[in-house]
């Protein structure tokens, strides 16, 4: 195979991959409210009282906090692929899946975003809690 043929094949594969990505994925960049972890104001109050939806006692009450020292923050970039949501973790430089069972609106006792933005509590690829904002 010649170099020209190999370059054409690679270019075609890249174009195909880009086309598939554009057709199956929606990237949302959320610029407002992506300042980072805080314990101030309404967002800080929300973080301090936010409990994990998947840790419950026998009465169905949440028993474990979502928020540690620096693991809750508003999201700056979201990506949707089918029914799955991903956010870009700037600390670890990777896209992270938000498990559906961690989303507040999938809970029997959902909480609303305190400021209309998406928020997540995570450490690396482990998501503890997530709440949708008004941009979906």
C-alpha cells in the first residue's frame, strides 16, 4: 500500500468517526456558575446538606453526605450520549459517566439545583451525587 492510499484511508476513518460522534453525542458547555467548590451562599448550604441517594437506612432516609472537603462543584462541560450523561473532570482530565442512580431527579425524594446549574460530587471516576440544572 502506498503512503497516499494509507493517508486516504486514515482520513476517511477519521471523517467517519467524527460523523458518528456528531450524530450520537451532544456536547453542552455550561459557562455560568462553574466557579468550583464553595461552602458559601445557597450553593454552599446545598453542598453541606446534600446526602447520597444510594446510601439509605431501613426507613429510606439518606445517611451519608455527598460533600467532602473539595469534591462537590458545578459542571463546566457536559456530554450526552443516548441516555447517558458525562461531565469533564478538569482535575483528572477525563470524561466521567454520571450513573443514573446518582441523579437527583431519579430519586423518590429529589432535590433541586440551588442555582439552576448542574452540580456533581465526585472523586476521580467515582460519582457520589449529581443534580441536573436547567440546561439539559
